[in-house]
């Protein structure tokens, strides 16, 4: 969206926390907007980046938005840990069959780009995850240096 801004344009957002997740990202976006000669306005927050007080308010909102995001992530991780301890959290079902991967390896067809041979829903990430976490030890491959 920043690529399309021109001089005199106004980037409208509802809230600053919807624009960026960290204060660093927010400051980078504001710099990019200013460099293009455009302005930033939030419909639900009185922000005027043309004044020192407005810049301060923008940065404070950005800090609080980042803080809120971090708190949300911490609560999520705590909930997952609790669910795992209770045996409730299992994660998503496996999208790849380990036996099929072993067969592919035995035939010399082992590579992430061959993931389409497993199923239409099995992607490169699934093969890579399985490869590094579950199958690497079976094939005497280090999980750390096996990324290609």
C-alpha cells in the first residue's frame, strides 16, 4: 500500500495498532509516508504527525499497541502450555505420512519440492517440518543443516 502513495495523499487507518505491530515498524511506516509527501490519519484516534505532541502521541500509541500484542502472545502461549499439560492440545493433524516419506527416500525421490507426490494438501512446509523434526535422524541427516 505504501508503494501507491503519492504527494498529497492521506493514508487513513481506523487505529494505529491496525497499521503496525511494533513501534519500530510504525516509525518506519511513518517515515516512508513522510518521504512520499503523504499524511497519516487515524479515524478513531486524534493523530497529527505535524506537531511534536502529535508525534509523541503516535509513538505512545505504538508502544501500547506493541505491549498489547506481546501480552496477547504470552497469554496464548500460557494457554497452549496449560492445554498440553492437560492433554487437550494436540496441534493440527499430520498432513503427511511418515511411511510414505520413508518410501520416497528409499526410491531416491526425497526432496521438499516433491511434496506434491504425497498429496495435494501436503506442502513444502510440511515436508520440511517432518524432514527436520521427525525423519532427519532416520536418514542420518542433521536437522540444522538440512534446509535447502
